[in-house]
C-alpha cells in the first residue's frame, strides 16, 4: 500500500489561517473596547502564550498525520509557514484597520501617547515633540505589517526548532 506524502506547506496553511484569525480576534477586541488607545497590554500577553503553543501544537499534529514521523526540517517548514501565514493574516487586518476601518487611528494613538508623555514631569515640550516625531516615522502601517511578518517568521523559526528537536524521530 502506497502512502501519500504529506506536504508541510499545505498542512501549515490551515493552521496558519486559524492562528491568524485568533490573533485578529485579539486585535479586534482591543480595538472595539478601546484598549488599544488606553494602552492596555494584557491581551497582547495572550498572544505571547498562544503563538508558541499553537506552533508546537501544529508541529505535533503534522507528526501525528505523518505516521508519527517528523524530521527537524519538516518541523521548521510547518512551523515557519504557519507563523508567516498567521503574520500575513494579521498584516491584512492591520492594513484594513488603518486604511479603511479607522484611518485616524494612528493619529488618535499619537495624541494619547503625547498626553502620556506630558504626564512625565521630566519631559519638556521639545522632548515630547521629538519623541512623537520619532514614533511617527515608525508608525507607518505598511512598515508595521512588514515588521510583523518578519518577526512572526523569526519567532516561528525559534519555536519550530525547539519543537522539532523535541519531537523529531526520523525513521
């Protein structure tokens, strides 16, 4: 009986979409409840737990679907592809949010940041202006999306390597 080779890329697509949707849901909740403007960080901590757990889970599911065979190479392919796909999904959400849903969001966030900087008695107006100017340079949604995808790939690589080394069993 011939066994069909399991493609890491196709396998990762579904899991990457699911992870991306989970991350988007966290973003939607933060936006809808104004946590994003209030600077609340606890929902972001959920991401820091969910992302690595989901990458490891995806690798374990790949191994299970592949007759319990897993090489480090396949773990890296599955994990990084899952991470990049989830990053792409979130990047699309971020671009939609910033350019279509709420084009003034970045301006609102800069204003909130400016107010918080003024709360620091050691900050002069000139220091606040320089800080905001620097933030504005890096607040471009396209740049943010590219950075998000890149970081997703890097951390996906790290977690995939860990998962692959732990779960490998080349036959």
